[in-house]
C-alpha cells in the first residue's frame, strides 16, 4: 500500500482523523475543481466541514496506479453524496510521498461523459 492508497481508503471511511493521519504537516492538496488546502490543520478543517455539511464518500475505486520513487499516480472513479444528491466522476491523482505520508497531491477530473469519437464531436 502507498500513502496515496492509504489516503483514498481513509476518505472512504469519512473519518477526519484517519484522513489527516495520511498527510504531512506541510501538505499541499489541490482539488480538481480549484480549492487548495495548505497544511494538515487546514485538511482537518476541510474534512470536518465536509462531514458536518452531510457530504460523504460513497466509493472511491482505484482503477490503475503507478509508482516511480516518491511519485504516486492513480486513476479512479469517485462516487459521493453532497448537497442532497449522489454524484460520480472519473479522475486521476498525482502525488508525492515523504516519510510514508502524502506531501503534495493534485487531482484532475474528467469534465464530461466519455464517448467514442466517430468523426463528429458531441
């Protein structure tokens, strides 16, 4: 298991303490839709607010992952409940690991449904 898989598994439990335990004190996390979280305590605040607002991770399945030294890469499908509805999207994460924890993490998301191109764009 890598620090990235530990982080994803922690989010699947929706437990702030477990999530925070997977990151370094000076972590920088960039979500795919814009927010950037600097430091472990900001990550804790984010997790606690996420849970207090009734949001929760329904599933986060890694479909492919790769490691090169301290660089961790994963493709995944993320399913969650937020603002009264269930949602899902495909994405990828590039992260760096230091001392067994996430030091930096950046997420990317597929922004539309995938389709087979047949000469015309949808």
